[in-house]
């Protein structure tokens, strides 16, 4: 489950970064288009009212292109600048003003250095394993390449993998004179997610049958 949540978090962060980059790139492209159109309008106005339609067409196109590039550079500096997220993130690169509390903390003398020789290493508490009960029956859950023909389970030391139906049968065939079984599950290698279809089937069975169980 932890691996699934971590993968989802990484995928979500990457998706947000990509979406932010696409938005900024579109803003740069929009800046170029606006600059290009504005430059062409300025060139057209100058040609009409100043040069009496004598300016060459190439000059008008060049004016629009230069204005578009200039506008795109300005927008890129705003949205990709180091001052934050620019127009879309509301961030800014302004300096933070010190408050009175900050100045008071800076004026206070620094605490004396601690003597490292007196520092004791942290105590590591030993892991306490649950005490076995008379009815404990260990079941290993296989995963990955170890599973074939839906045989996910190794029952009570028997190396032969079993399906869930075979596991049910093995539990039901235990001698009646023995205590009620307590299935102690553990993953042989990689942990299966709780959303895995086999884990859902296993959970439904032990709940419906009222079988005591725990995970190591």
C-alpha cells in the first residue's frame, strides 16, 4: 500500500509540473502572437499615416516578427523567472522585511555549544514478536513470478503452493481435537496491495468464516 501511495504521489507531482510547463509555454506563445499582431498594426499605421504606403511589405513583416519575439521574451522572463511562478503562481522575488521579533531573535546571544562527549547514542528498542498461540497456523503469501495457476499460498510448512480453495480445504480438514486455528499470514517476498483481487478474496473469506488471523 505504501508503494502504491508513493507511486501515486510521484505521478501526481510529475503531472502538475507538466501542466504548469504547458501553461507557461502557451503563455509564451500567446505573447509572441500578441506581439506579432501588435507589430503588424504599428507598421500598418506608420505606413499609412507617415510613409504614405511607401514602406515595403517585408519591412512590415519584419516589424511584426521582431515585436512578437520581444513580447515572447518578456513573457518568458515573467513566467519562467527565478522570482517564483510569475503571472500564474502569484509568486514574487521581492525581499522580505524583517519584523521586530526577527530582530530581537538576532540580538539574543547564541546558546553555548553542547558537549558531544556527554551525548548518549539513542537506545534502539528490540522488536517484540507476538507470542505464538497453540492454534497458530502460518500461511505464506506468494507474489510475482512465484505464483502460477492462482496458487498464492504455502500452508503450514508444506512447500506445495495452494489456491485459495485448497487453503480453505486444508483449514477445514484440521483435526477437531486441536485448538481453533489462528492463521498467521506473512508475505514471502513482495507485499501485495490491499486492492489486489486475491487479497480481496482472502479478506472476504476470513471475515465471512470468522477465522482468527493476523499478519507477521
